[in-house]
């Protein structure tokens, strides 16, 4: 034991403590609780036995360095001042300098003396147990125990007071030295000196006020602007001006109604809705709707510019938000309610992944909500014949969460499982979806202001009333309706959309057909035109995704076309040309060589024929062989029915339309085909693979997609029959069916080929005219049903095939057939009608 | 045993070290605390002026410049500031109590005087010469000429009761090109004979004037002449570049 203790002396302190603790345990007689000193000494008694050590605690010996370091420091300081006195003074002697400095710098010597006394105290404590115990237990220990009797709050107050007194004493001491007086004189002089110093203090305060004032003024100016207030008489827009958005208008009207008559809902224990989010594609009239609200309501309407909260300095955004809501509260109290409208609310940003949490990401949060809200109607229509441009949107139908009746028939656990999967997916999608901005606290300030209106406000209310012992008055009811509009709802912060802030989210989608008709009529009324109501109706059907902005643009483009032709009246042809330009862009100025022109026309004709013969609920909008970008030609379709789900047979038709180009090329070119069918085959394969693995359009029932997502059992299906083989078999089956359709319509294929070669671009009505043998707006389809047409066309085609083989090098001139002046057949085309029209949902272009 | 040796030795070392340090500290304290310095030192390290006076003499820095020949009312605060920065004056008084008002009293019973550093204004610097240093306090040359004249006119009485008597006149040439004169002379005033010990020096560039003037009645000088001579001898100039 002895040996252990002594060795422990040389160990580092922690080891010593450990040894000591071990030594103390069996003794059961810990050192007095007066302080750390006694307890640290148990290990030090190297000669006595353990109980004796514990009975006679002593201070732990300091190392030499710890003993002398302050003495050395103070000695060095004193030597330095003495040396400084001698240095540079040729008359000064060291002994005089020592004497002089012992007076001038006596504080160093005093400190030195105190340190010597302290070291003596320590030294004695290390050797004389009674002395050590006296100090640690009787003196310091007693003080400590007395202090412990006080509660924590009193101890804190005492220590705070002591610190203040010490600080003031130090300041007084410094002041006395600076003013060359004694401390007591200085103390007496302090009030008088303070009084004398008031002018200087005031100057300094004024200076500081000026400096701070600059910033205050600057920030005040910066925090202004970007916010305009309108009163009902300022705005002429009315709800009646918002066309084709009746359901949204009625919902918004409902909210405005509650704002104007709050008692209707508040008397029944409810509250006025706090916020509306209008979201949807650009140009669908969100801002117009807000304007209409401003025009219809009897309350002030505050319009916040999209960039209002973007500021050069961090913090200005917060000031702006606070200033805005101060204004809103004022207006709300004065007029009984106020509407504030944030246009392009996505500029408010989101806190992005910081908002995290499970399934989190803002984008994910907002997106998940929006996903659940958005009707999948516009997505379900599958792609037409091999379109490269819009396919992405069409494949929405393959999303796993798209159940026919939702998931309400499932158990809670099953729903949770599916929900978890969706959340995981959306997290990945939405992770990067958070908009920029919002990190300077603007968004947070906005969130706080929107839901933090219940606090008592005002200095008088909070401080003075409380000082008088009264409770602060609760704040009055501020009726503020927050409206936001955005076309990027996924960029909004999730917290913004929670009930209590933005209670209601309305999708402002594409206008309804009636709305589009009304919009077309409205804009056409401003120009001269000769369109019939039927044609306008058809126009509305052909433009399912037209918005007010695009309709206005189309009418204007038609006018440009008319003026270019030297006319002042817009004709149906002008409108069609304008639509092609606006919908599909301008064609490249590219001339196909004759042989290629024929094959491309044939390729597109096959698409068009199969589409015309097989498709239901969709009509051909346009067929063209003019090159646009990298696309040699395409057949575009318009959905004329607003439906949610596709049938298996419809998917098969889509695939057949896609495959038609390959089938046609092989059929007409002796089994050869171009690589231009690649896009079509890709489309067909993706469609088949997706629906085969999720919608049981093949021989199996399992949702292969789900299995892949769950990362289980991909082989279980392939064990029976490789998936690729299933896809190929299905494609082969549809290929044969398409072959049948094209064989039965050989004349129509050649007719459409001829029309496309002749006119480059033909409308859906022309296609219909050619197929049915009637007169279209551009093409007279009756000529293609003449008895000699097939002979001429076959002869022309066989020459093309011979040339393809390389037997000929000069293609016969394209036979002149079926040319009809559009003007002479305008009436006929009008009477030919628009085909099956009703609601609209989607529109696609398919390239060949 | 090995462990015992190892544990004991540091303690001894610590003990001896402590004792050593304590001893040193005690010696320092005792030396510092006891006794007083042999001299008092009047020092201006900025200008390089050093002076040693007996321990029982007092000295005190004089506030404000000596505005000789300048109308104080025409001095602007900035000018005063400038003048003050150019001038450093410390009054010296051998009396028990320093009395600034009595510094220039000619018949003092105890030596009094001042030490001065003056950064000359350009026009002063141009006018000053080693010769003119002699006449800074009293127009020594004129007084000497008057005395000679008086001796010629009335040899006996003028010699018995001289109005002016030049006791010492030696040129001073120190290190660093500091040069000037050291004069000791008696002047008769209304209050009696006054002995003045004047050391007036210029730096090499003749832009800084260093001057030590000590005066007291001739009787006093007879008693304290030795001390005054020591003080004048200790007057040391080590020019700095401040005045250049």
C-alpha cells in the first residue's frame, strides 16, 4: 500500500485521483467536506498507514514550477521596470533605480509579497495537517457552508452584486489614478465630475445617435416599396371577367364572403379563413382572379410585388415583412378586414432540406400535398405515335400511387406501407426542389406574422399595464386574408401551407371548354374575322391547354398572318396557320430530297391512318413532314374527352399507332425500314413494358413495378418467362394487328402520303376529308377516292421502291391530284364538323 | 527503496528551490523597501536631457511655455499647443517645499533654478549663436563692459563693490556636437548680490536649446556652491532626433 501510494505521487493527477478514490473506498472515512484541499491529500501521506492519512489530510505538494511561476513573473516585471529606469539614463545608477522603482512600482512588490505569503501558506499546509484543516475546514469550509445555505437565486444575486461592486471599485481606482487623486477624493468627486462630463457624454450620445440613425433611416427606406394598396374603386376587374375558372371563382368568392361578413361564421364559433393559395400553370388567370377579388371586395387589397422581399442586406426582408403586417393590421382594424396578395409566391422560397424530417423536404411536403390534390386526368392519356417531345408528361399514368378508387379499400397498415413508399420517392424528387432564398429569415418572419397575431402588442399595453398590475389587453381580431399565387407550388415551404396560414389551396388549371370559347370570342371580338361559332367551338376543342394568354397570342398571330396576306379579316386558315406556328413552332426551311420525302410522308401517313381508324376520344390535330428541329415530321393528336383512366385496348391502340410506321415501311418497302422508327419503337416498348408490369395488359397479373420497387423477387417472374420475352410477344401481337389495319387501308395510306408530299402539312380536318372522301380546308379528299387514284399512286410508289432498290435514279414527278382551293371549300369544311367533341384533357405530338 | 529515493528527491529540490526563491524575494523586498536613493533625477528621455540633483532638492515640471516676448492674448490654442510641445521646463528648488512662484527670486536663501529644453522656432534658430547664449539670462557681455568701464572710472570702489563679476566662463563641447557655454557670475541687484550658474547649450544643428540655470544669493552660493557645481556638472545632453 505504501509503495502504491508513493508511486502514485509521481503519476499524473488523474491517476492519483483514481488511486486515491480506490484508497478511500474501504476506509469509509472521507476527508472533511470543506473544500477540495483535504480530499486531495489522502494519497500524500507516504509514511503513515491509510487511516492515519485520512485523519491527517494535508495539501497536495505543488511542483516547483507552480510554486515559483508567479514569483518569477512578478520578479521579472520588477526587474524590467528597474532596467527601464536605468536604460538610456547616463546618470542613473542601478541602486538608485531599484530604490526609485520600489516606490514608483510598489504594487509589483506588494503583489510579490502577497504571492510569497500565499506560497508560505501553501508550504505550511503541505506539511502541517492541523494548519491545513484549519483553513480548509474552519475558514473556507465554514464560509462555503454558509453560502450553501442560501438558495441558488440568492447566491446568484449576491455574486452579481459582488461583481458589480468589484467592477465599480476597479473603475474608481482607475479613475483616481487618472485624476491624480486618492480613491476617496475620487469617490466624492464622481457626481460632480459626472455632471461636468454631461456635455461630452451628450456629444458622444449624439454622435452615436447619428451613426445609428443613418442605419435606421437607410433601413427604413429600404423596407419601403414593393407593396401597393388598392381600394375597390381603383380596380375594374370583376369575377365575371375570369372566364373558364368557375369552380375556383366560386371558392374564392366564398372566402371573400366570409371576410366581408365575418359574423356569419364567427357567430357560429368558426373563424374567417386565413389564406388562399392559387396554383397552376402560367397564364391561367391567377393574377386576374386576384385582381377580380380586389375589384369585387369592399376591403382594401394589398398587392405585394414578387421581388418585394429581395433585398441587398440581410434583415431588410424581415423588416419589410414586419412593416407589411403592421400596415395590414392597421388596415384590417380600420376597414374590418384586408386582403393581401403575394404574386409569384415561390419567390418567398423555402427552407429546403433544413426543414427535413421524415418524408420531408419542403418540396416533398408541398409536393406530396399537391400530388394528392391534382387530378391525374391530364396525365393518363398515353402517348400517340412515337412523339419525342411530350412523352414525359404522358407517362404519369404509370405512377404506382394511381389507384382507381384511391386506397380507401385497403387497411390502414397497407395504406401506410404505400404511403411510405411514395414519401420516399417524393423525398428524392423533392430534395432539390426547395427554392432559393428564405434563408435570411424573411420566410420565417412571414410564417411568424401569419400565425403569430395573438400576442398583446404595444408598449403601453404590455409594459405600462403590467407595471400597474393589470393584464395586457388581448389583441383585437385582425381579419387578414392572405392570397398567394404561384406556378411552382413545390417551391413553397411546407409550413406556409399548413392550416391556419394558407388554409385553402385551389388549383387554377387550364380553362374549361366554355371558358376557352368565351376567351376566343372575347379576343376575336376585338378583330375582324369570319369564323363561325362552330369553328370557334372546334378551335376550343383543339386547344385543350390554351390559356387566356395563349389564346390572345394565337388570335394575334392569326391577324399577323392575315395582314401578311394583305387582308384585314381573319379566316379559318389564318387561325389554323397561327395555331401550327404557336403549338408546334416554325418549320425549318428544309427541303427533303424526293425519295426521302416519299418515305417520310409514308411513315407519317401510316401513323395517321392507324390513328384515324383505331383511336377513340382523340382526333388528329396535324400531320406534317416539315422538319422542326431534329424531328423529320410528326402526327399530332388532341384528346377530346376528359377522362381519368385508359383501357387496356386503348393502350394497345397507342402502341399500334406507334408501331404503324415500322409496319408501313416494311410493308411498302419490301421488308426494309428506316432507323426513323427508333423513337416509335422506344415509345411502344416503354408503354408495353410499363403497363405490362403494372396494369396487367399481358398474360401475368403481378405488378412487376411494385416488386422492383420493393427490391424483391424480380426473378420470380422471370423464372416462368423472361420479362423481355413477354414484352416482345405483346409487341409482336400488336405488330400483326397493325399490319392488318394498314393492309385494309392501303389506298388511304397512299392518299395521305400524296397529300403530305404535296402540302407538307395538313390539318386533322384534311386527314378526315381524305379518309372519308370529303372536302377539307386544304385538301379535297374526294379526288383520292377516284377510281384511277390507286393506280397512279401505286405506279408512283413502285417507282419509288425501284429507286430505293437502286434500279432507278430519277423519281417520276409527283402526280397532280386532289388539289383544292381552301377558299372554295371553306363552307364544306365547316359543315364537316368537329367530330366527337366534349371536354378536353391532353394533347400530344408524335414524331416519326 | 528505489521508489522511496525517487519520491524524496523532487521534494528536496522543490524545498530548496522554494527557499531560494523566497530568499531572493525577501532580499529584493528589503533592498527596495529600505533606504532612499542618493539623488533625484530630472530626466527627459524624449529630448535626451539628464540631470541629477541632491536628494533633498525638489523639482517639478512647469506647466505652460515661457511666453517670453509674446503677447499671451494673441496666442491661439493651437499655437499654445505648438509652443508647449516645443518647450519643456522643470523648476528646481532646494527649499524644503517647492514653490514655483519663488523660482526666479534673486535673493533666495536656497538654490533655485530651472532646466529647460526649447525647440527653437526657425527664426530663433537663425538668430541664435554660441555667443548669444551668454546673454540669455543676463546680458553678460554688456554687464562685463560696464564693470570694466566702472573700474576705469573708479578703480577702488568699483572693485570693492562690483556690480558684475564673472567667476567662471568656459566653453562646453560635449559628445554629439552639443556645444555652448558654462558661466558663473555675480550680479548686484536691489536685493543684494546674486550668483548665477548658467549652462546654455545648443545641439549641432543649433535648433534645440538646452539650458540649466541655478541661482541664489551669494551667501547661499558660498554655502551650496559645491552642490550647485555638482548639479551643473551632471547636466548631460544626449540629443535625440526629435528636434531635427
